[in-house]
C-alpha cells in the first residue's frame, strides 16, 4: 500500500524536473536497492528520497501531526514508516550510497532545496550558476534585438520628419 502511495508524487516530479534541467541523469525506483528509492543517480552514487511531511513524519514540521481519531493505530502506522525509512537509509549508506532526503515543505524554498540536493551532488551549485549565466545571457540577447528594433523604428521616424521639413 505504501509503495503505491509513495510512487510518482507531484513533489517527486518537481525534483525530477529540476535535476533534469540541471543536466543530471537518473533512474527511478530501482528495485534492487533498499526501499526502491525515488531517484537514483548511479554516476554520482547518490540517492534522493522525496518525502511527504505527514507520511514520513518530518521532524519539527507542522505537517507531521498524528490524527486525533484512531490516533493509536495512526501512530503505529506512522512509526512503522519512520522506522522503515531509517533502515533503508542505513542500508543504502552501508552499500556506499550518499543519501539525501528532500521534504515536501522544502520544495517552495529554492535555497533550502538546492542546499539539500548539493549534500549528495557536489557539482550542483556550479551547474545551477552555469544555467543562470546562460539564462541572463539569453535575456541580454533578447533585449539586444529589441533595442535594434527600437533604433530602426526611430530612424524611420527621423527620415520622415526630415523629408517633411525639407519640403
Ligand atoms: Zn516538513
């Protein structure tokens, strides 16, 4: 049940898109690794887990509450999730994988997200700076073409005015 729930969530897709934009190659839900981790980057020997704050009980997070009705069975269930996560992470690390956990509530904070991901992807900052530089260069080119257009338009106007005046 938890496997189905945890697969292909919107937060996970968000992180995948970001990594893809930064040029990373990754595999999803590798069955041969403990807990079938969400995102695996074999080249970097890195695993990224994207966790919902409620289901995985993000420590200190306001979303990590236990429902008041049926609280005992909820607590058992949620504790089981947390225990399983700990076991999986320990097993992955033991097998030589670097593991980062991205929490759902961190996705709206790009600084927190980037620093979380660069724990296991040391070249991530360089890549994102490169991408930003490219974006601003592109913006400069677009602005440049607008300037050229504006100049061309104003010279047409100038020619018209001078013709009218010369008459
Ligand atoms: Zn959280």
